C-alpha cells in the first residue's frame, strides 16, 4: 500500500490476493503502541548494518515532523493529536520525533517516536540517545532545531557530555543584542527561568546578504554549542547539512500510506513503514551504485532514483498478488 500510496480500503480494488478490508483492520488492531515504540529502531535499522560501523562517530539530527489530521478528536487519540500552526486547511497533527544520520549518502532514520501531550522534549531526546547507545555508535555532534530549545534539554546534553548545535532563539533583548556584530565570534549566554541558571557557549557566524531576496547588510547566525572546538563557520556549515532532512521527509511522504484512521498505533505503523522504505533505498544505493575507485566512496544517485525503487517494489507486489484485470459492471452499454 505504501509504495503506491493506497489505503486499506482501496488495495483490494487493485490486486486480487489480499485479505478483505475487515481482516486487515482486525490484524492491525493486534499491534500495541508500546511494543512498536520499543521495536521501531530494530525495524528501521535491520538492513543498515553494512552502513553503520560499530564504535564510529556520526553526525546526527533530531527533528519534529507533523502529519496532517482532518478527523475528529476522541478519547483514544486525544493525547496524540497536537495543535500547531495552520497547514493545508488544518491545525491538527500527529507529530513524530525522529533521529537521523545526516552524513551525505548515509542519511538513515534510526528511530521515530510519536509525540504525546504532556511529555517534555527532553524525554524524546533521551530516547534518541538511548537508541544510539543500543546501536553501539557514537556521537560526533548532535543537531537540534529550535523546537528543542529548553533549559532541560541543554542540561541533559551537558550532563551526558553530548556535543551539540542548536540555533539561538531571539526571544529577549539580551539575545538580540548578542546577535549584533560584524565579525564571527564566540560569546556566553546565561539561560535563566526556573531552576539554576545555565551558562551556555554561543558561536556566532556572520554572513553578508549581498542583495539576496532584496536584503543587504550582514546577518548574525547564533548557535548554542557544547563540546566542539570548531570555528563558527564550520559550526554553521555542519548545522546546514541538517536541512537534508527535508528531502528525507519529501521521500517519506511519497510512500506514506493513505489513511483516515483515528488509531494512533496504525498511524505510527504507517510512519515506520514509510521511513523503512526510504532506509532500504539508501542502503541499496550505497551497496550497488557506488563505483569502485580511489578516494572517498561516492554514490551515483541518478542511476537508482527513489521513484525507480518504488516502482520496482510495486511491480514485484503486482506479480505476487496478481493485479485486478476485470471489473464487474452493473449494466451493459445501451
């Protein structure tokens, strides 16, 4: 269903050898959310052993993504339907936290977790770090977006000694003053609020806009950093690679099964499957479309695009499940 963006309701009209819709829904109801959460990393990384080297350091990103929801909020899904800024005529979403390797041509999703109301972001960061530990790989740097900008998250990362980069939020006069200058530099900022104040290092890189989008002058880009002996420009360039996640989301959305289900577990399963398909494609590219040559390993991406992979999977499914070639009619032509 996912590779051709079909729904449980429509799959039976396309191929013959599938259970009826009622049977599919019955078996899907057997899945348990907590079991899926504990198993999702093993599902997503089962084919990625050839890419991950035990003990090696990787650059990671943790990110939030929202799946649109147009249905009703009921008791069974009320804790998982998140309200956010309007997008495509809805303000309700199922939200997921995922952790990725952001190295070029090795962009694998290692785990994904459904966001529940009342659970703090630091708990999802902790889960993601536990996933990395279970896979026996190490963190070179962790990139997070402003959605994780909180004292609790920073304190956890400091206590665990995890190198990280997080863009500064311009939410006060102090931070706005901090991000006002003409040269790349480092500064310190104290985050106050509840609990003990937290001192943080801030790397500030300066870029000249040169008329881009009609803007001139310089812009100061500030990042909260820890455990990195890098220049501000290197920090900026490293964080910039995090935006490759957006391409991964577009790929994932192209194989996301259509559903109107209110069932949190079923929607979570669909999210895992779509990310699994993307991971399998990345692994196949790395194994079979990497030319033998001197120097760093590269991938000839144009030789095996994701659309090709998706259609090959669908053709294999059609051969096994036999496509529908005849449709009964209700009346003959007049």
